C-alpha cells in the first residue's frame, strides 16, 4: 500500500533503529516495526501527521521509554543502563523542556558546570556561541523576559553547548525567525552536532540530508530529502505539502514548461522564459 | 457584534524601569461577519482585551453597546463573554480531567442549552477533526496540536459570534490547514461569524482574510485588505512567504504576471505568460 | 491578577544585584536578630533607613517591593487587633508592625535581586557554616533552589489556570473576594498536581543536562567580594557592635 523507499545501499548507521515498536497499553501500537539507519554526519528531518509517533520516537531515542526492538546510537544500545554514556551522544529538546535557572548565562553554563568543565573551556564555548548569535546582548537577562525567538534559541543552545553527537528538536524551529534558524544550522554544523529535526514546516526538510516520514506509527517513506520530496503523490495523500519550489517545479513539469526540479528561483525563471 | 477600539492604549508593568507598551492610541473597527488578521509582538493582548480579561489603560473598547474602560463596571460579565471565544497559544492549562467534562463545563458556564448535550459535544469534536475516542482522554496528556483542537471544540460548543485565535496554524500539516481555512470561511459566510487571527504566519491568512493589521511599537502601521500581501512595506515587519518572493522576482525580471497567493493560480498564470 | 514580574527575578543592573547572596542573607539574619533583641530608637531608625536605602539602590521600583506587604494586609490587621486586645500601647504595636513590614520589604529586595539558584547556594553556604548537615554543598543548594522553584511554579500554574479558566467561563477578574477564594479551592488540587508534575519534569531535565547528586563541584560559587560586599558586612557588624556597646 505505501511505497517504501530504501536508500540504495545498506550501511552501518550511527543511529540504528531495528524492528522498533512501541505501545503504551499493550494494544495500540504507537510505532510499528521501524527499521531505519542514519549515517554518521547526515542530518535528518522527521515529518508526518500529528499522531504518527514522531514525539514518541524522540522519547525512545532519549531513553525515556521501554520499547521493543533495538536502538543503537553511536554503537551504544539505548536502555536505562547506558543513561550516562548516551548523554554525550544525544540531547533531545522538547517544546516543554524546562529551564533550570533564571538567567541566560546560568542556563547555558548549567550542564557544563555539572561535569566540572574548566572555566576556561566554558568561556571558550560561550564565546563560540557569541560569534554566531551575538549572545552577549542577552547573557545577563532573565529568561522569562526574552522574546519567543530568543527564548527558543536559548533553550536549544543550552543543550547544544554540551556538544553531543546528535541533537533532536521537537518542532521548535518554527518559533525561530529565518535568520536565527540558519545561524543555528550553521552553528550545529560547525560543531559537528548532527541535527534530527521533527518539523511541521516542509521547507525545513530541504535543510537536512535525509527525511523519515511517519504515518500511523509506520515508516511510510524515507530516504534522501530531495528524492523523497519529489514523491508528490504519496506526500499529498498523507496530507503533507511540498516545499514551494519543489511543488512549483513538479506542477510546471506537468505543463511541460520545464524538465526538472529547480530549487533556485533564478535558475527556474531563466529556464522558463528562455 | 460590532467591535470598536477607540484611542485605546495598554501598558503593562508601569512599575518597572522598562514598562511594556502593548498598544498606543489604537483606533479601529471590526464589523461582524469578517475575517481579520493581526500581526505583531505580544499580539495576544487583543484577545485579552476583547474578552475583558485585561482592561485598557487609556481609551475605550466598545463591544456592541457596552463600553469598556479602565474603571467601567460590567454586570454579569459572562453575558458579554459568551458572544466571544479566545485561544491563547502555549497556555494549555485545562480546568478538568477529561475532554468531555471540559466541553461540558464551558457550555454550562456560558449557559448554552441544547436538547442532546452528548451529541452536541461529539459534534463539536467532529468539527475540529477529533473522534469520539477523545471524550474520556485527559487533555493534559495530548499532543500540542490535539490540545489546540480540543480548545477549539470548547470554543465552538457555545456558538460564539466572535472567534479569536492566536497562532492556531502552528504545528498543523497542510491538509489540516486547508481544512480549517475552509471551516473559518464557512463560519464567516454561512453563519456570519467574525474570526480574528493573531499570527505572524501570513500564509494561513491567504485567501481568507478581509483585512490585515500590523502592529509595530504599539501602533497600527499597516491596515489593508488582501492586496496588502504584495506590498513591500508589509515585509519590513514580517518574513516574505515563498510565493510572494517568487512572484516579485519574476516581475523584477520583466515578466508581467499577476499576483496570486494560491500556487495553482500562479502556475496557470505562468503558463499563460510563458506561452 | 498575578503579574509574573512581581514574583520573579528582575534583571535590572544595580549594586544590590551584584552583592554576594550569602552576604545579603547574612544581612537579613542580622536584621531579624536585632528585631528580636532589646529595642533602641536609634538602632531602629538606622535599620529601617538601611533597608530603605537597599530598596532605592536595587533599581527595582519601590511600589513593587511593597506589593508583598500588601498581600499580608490581613495579617497586619490581625496583629493590630490581637495586640490591642492584650492592651499593648499603640506605639509598641506600631514598632512591631513596622519591623514586620520592613522584614517583608527586605525579603522582597533580596528576592528581586537574586536568582533562585543564587539563593539556594547562599542558603546552603550558611547552613554549611554552622556545620549543621555534613552533606555536599551542591545537594543542599539544589534542595533550597528546588523548594523556592516549587512555590513559584505553583503560583505560575495557578495564574495560568485562572486565565485559562476565565476564558472558559470561570469568572475571576470580575468576582468578589469570596468567589475568588472559591476558585482557588476549586483549582487547588489540579494546580498542585500540575505543578508537581512540572517539578518532576524539571528534575528529569536536570538529569538530561548532566546533573548528578554525586558530583563534587571543583570551583567556588560566586564572584570575588567587592567593595560593596565589604561595606554591607561592615554596616551590619556596625549594628551589632552598636547594640552590644550602647543598648545592653
């Protein structure tokens, strides 16, 4: 029924989901038999309808739930015994993740002080953040007084500053303005923190290498972002939209006006009006 | 309900070194049976003022023939409030433990009577796309979008004249957005309701708003109809949606295409223009 | 309705913000001590002026500091009634009430100028000074911060629930004091459970940010003491010295 695309080659993933299933009451399966491998250093978007199990998948990666199947992150099996080791591998940021402290500066430093990182190193990391985001202007401000953009940024950075291998974000990028979002993606890239982004904004899928689409707890489609996004029929049948340029390209292709997908408006316009 | 803001100002935290100026001498009129969009920082204040949860610091707010000033006395506030409904983004503190009693409480508070209460509750859930299974679920355990839908079901259950929503479309997928846009249009056209959308995401307003207001530094800086979507001055305050960006670029390159907010119309237009 | 700025850290910039939290709490302790000891006109006025000065220097609006006092208006009224009943002179009652009022003001000055974490650390250091408990500083600090945060979380949730309930028809802003209290009672169980869940979540989130009860902190909390810290200590010690020499 659902067209399931696998990327051409089976590889050893840095995040490996094998026959992953989860049910909270033993009857209704929130996730069914997910098999997915994410290569090291490849970013991932997770999309899907509202009840498809996206947040549950993040909770499982975070080690919060007992699941059936196997989940490995950087070769470490996700279970309660490996809690400590997994903290350096993955950080998960939810919409309702709490702030522990009052001030921006304290929140950013909190996790680093917990592991007794030297003040020199802590300052170095904060300076690193400041280069991208000019965070100095809000370092001494109370978190409650910040705008939604700044507050969300601080929330994400308070986890990113730990420099885990992976950071999973549950649909929080929609609260950032585009400029901050791009800076964040660049920052994560520069620190080699691989992003797993659950998103309801299809345009953001273009920022990641791979995408996994869930529907009713099943892997409906997955693969390289651009290839998956070209599957207009499946995505529209699931109720999702396409990023604007891809939607436009595919429909103009049907009219015979262009012969491929253009992401860049300059190139598309040049080819439309030859 | 005719809504009039008359030289209304709202300031919070006067007693701090940095008082927050939400609205400054704002005057506007909202006629019944229209869909209006508002864009700005802390825009939820509009909903709080309309529901008389906050009072204007200066000036007045007219709701039909009731004048609301900082110190005016209102008898039986729920008689006024039941004509309106409001949802704040990110404040989902429900007052009961299950969806059914949540809707029942709201209906009871606003004195909405109907022969078959249970059927009415199920219908309210159906309108927002939730099945009967949600009746005995704890609303606090639901996902972000489900919580919003439950709140909307509560709002619609007592049949208000004015519906005010903050960031409703956030987190919804395309099919849901289309569904709710059509629902709001139907509420306006068939039932003559007023829908007030408070959001920065103007793509949700495409095709449905009659009027758009941008509030910057507590003043109304832009007020116009749907033609405003293609005015450059709008994008000093918000981000330009892709479809507008694309159309403007094409026009800059010298191709004369008409301005659309629907991608299907845009494609037909491009076809006409290229051939 | 509950205004969040009235019960959260105010991030102004002032001398008082910069003073070490241990020293601020020490000052409060000295004030309470002097209040309970034998009365002296000069000391009383000096004390109240000192607190007033702190209030001015903290860059937090004066009226905001008195908001806490306003919340205790019934208790103050009862104090008058009870003490008058016991035939104390009006002058004496006034002195006691003023001591109480300025205690509340002092408390709110400290509260607005110190983050919850700093208060927790300050309290834990004080407890440690007296060597009352032989446990790790971090644990005690966390414990104190947790209590303060729990109370704040409760009021936050209560405030949000009142607004959310008002929108759904449980009138709060336009009802009298009796109906307001009825609403508090009605929401209490729910808000208590909800804030308890939030605190549990916060505790979990601390673990995800690498918090561990067993870690010994390597570096000292807080900055070095500056001139205003020493001045503060000096003034307070001055009060004690004055008492010992002139009042006893």
